[in-house]
């Protein structure tokens, strides 16, 4: 499994890497990505997220709860 420190050094994150960072399940990570509080790019069937905008959202985002 990839360590969190290594994930912070990447330019692009996958949905599964976001799940690892947030300590949530795969389904919850896909739901979060579907809400798109940060930019998401689709390459074929794979969704990728620019790491800089994800971490900016994570560190500076509003104190908003996400309900599913």
C-alpha cells in the first residue's frame, strides 16, 4: 500500500488514492468525486484528480459536511 507522504508528492491522484488519504471506502470516494468539489478528469474509464487542487480543497475548504 502506498504511504500518505508518497501520495502528497504525486501530481495526479486516482479515486482509490483519495480513498486512502481520507480513510474512506471506495464507494464513498466515488460518491465524493461525483459531487466534484474539485476538478475531475476522465481518461477512458479512469477518473483522475489533480493533486494540488484536491489538497487545496482538503486543507482550505469550507467546513462543510458531505451527506449521502
